C-alpha cells in the first residue's frame, strides 16, 4: 500500500475511533495531496507525499517554537501531537554518525575541498539522503566537513 492510500485509510480509522486530532491532521495532509493532483493533473508518488509530510512537519516545528516563545503551552502541546502523527509516516531519521558517513562519501565523490563546493555537495546530499535527515542537519554536517 502506498503512502497516500495509507493516509486515506488512517483517516477512516481515525473517524471510526473519533480521534479528531489525528483525523484533522491527516485531512490537512490530504488537502495538500489533492492540491497537487488537481493543479498538476497527475498522480502523486510516495516521494511527493513524503515531501508534503516533511514540509508539514517543519511547519509544526516552527509553530511550536513561536508558541513556546509566546508562552502558549496549550498550543505547543497541540503542535507536538500533530508532529507525532506526521512522524509516523516519515522514514526513520538518520543518526548523526550515519549522516556524517554519507556526507563524507558524497564529498569524496564530488571532489569537494572548500566551502565554495558546498552547493555541489548539498545538492548531491539532498538527493541521496532525501527525507531521512533534515536539511539543516545536512547543511551543518557539510559545513563541518568542508570548513
């Protein structure tokens, strides 16, 4: 079962279980999926759904930080719950050691030696790692290796 079908199925399960938090979170994701299907007139792939999930997770993290700064602990908890639901559908994140090993390999393949080569390394790393690591973590790792 592909990721989109799994989300649709889980929406139905959440409706049956009267889990409004999960239902609403998954519906928001489904809206973004439908948006791609309608606007681009194509079927979404698992990679498209993963990209939507990563974007949505990043939005939740940013909102949590803003709510925490504003002292809105109730909204921080709501965002944490949504983030937990989203992370179920994302691939397991790479450990720092795995990430560093992968980036070292990419640096060797691209022949990068200075910070001027960072763009080349970042492009290759993003495509190789995908959603298994956050872009910020990849960026930090590349800077540490090239800097």
